[in-house]
C-alpha cells in the first residue's frame, strides 16, 4: 500500500482540536490543493469561506445544532456551490442568448464540484497532520446561515468542515465491503443483501466495542431509523428560492 492510499484509509473524523492555529501557509496550501480537484468542464463552480472570527464561529455553531467543535476549531470552512460567479462573469458574453445557469444540471455540477474540492482539501489537510470533520448541520437553519454569510443568489452552503490540529485519535469506522459498492458491467441487485448482512455484524461489533457493550445496533437498522426522519425538508424551497433548479 503506497503512502497516499494509506493516508486516505487512515481517515477519521476529528471533533476535538488542540488550541493551536492553522497557519495562513497551511490554509493556502490546502485550498490550493483543493483547486486541483477534478471539475466539470473547468467551471470550478464552488467557493469556500474560512471562518476564523470567534464570534462568527459561535453563531455558526448555534445555527448548526450547537456543535461545539465548530466554535472550538481554529478554522471552520463553509464549502459552497457557487453559480453566482459564472452568472456575473458570463453576462457580457451572452449576446442575447438565454442563460441556463439556473438549470438542474448546473446545480448538480456545482454541488459535485464543491464536494470534490472539499474532499481533496481534507486529504491535503490530513497530509499536513491536521484533522477535519464534515458538518452537514449547517443546512439545519440554512436560510439564517446564508444571510449571516451574505451569500448571494445562486450560492448555497453544501456543508461545513472543522479544521485544526487533532487532540484525539478515534477509531476508524468500518465501511461497507467493496462487494457492496462495486458492480461490474451493470448494477447487480443480487449483490446487495449478503454484503450488507456481513457489514451489519461488523458494525455491531464496532459499536459494542466503542460503547462498552451499551450499543450494538445493525447498520441497516440505523439507516432505517434515519430514513424514517423528515430531515431538512426545507431544502427544496430554499434552493429554488436561491435561484437553483429553475429549468
């Protein structure tokens, strides 16, 4: 196994950080590396906001469900799908043509671009000895958060990312077997149940060890409970209000 693959496979979410700064040089290197991620047709339809002001991080933590590590980490990155920049810089070149910047396809492109850049940043950060954890909770009160960050039309926060020097070394959470996600020459329905049943047992052992026997819920049950919750049903209305998915 080479060093890059070893680094990737050693990933773990960090929720406790040392009281040490992320230097400007480190942040620049991380974002510069993120910009080297693949991007659809070179549109680079994302932006990232680095929150370092303690008062701002406190507000962001509250909006994200009172997740304290947002406030405690030295840098909180908000990764945004950004079609506003394209809309602004292409207007003078449209020559009377209709713009499809607000299409569903471009919404997908921008969201995927932001995710690819963020994950590349995560790997870069970990290569520097830093730790990260993704924060989907920034979508809990996304309208308030967008207003706080002055996000214009055609920009929305996809997720956040705490960044800092790790002050913990949690265990690596097991993933589904490769057999559950790798299909050859077409989707194979017959490969779903057996690998997931094996993974249920793996996760039961992992959770039991992690909690001292207090919890051993199968992964499929955890996912069923999650799907039974009406999570963030405001997102469609918010996104269309922001100018996305109009076509």
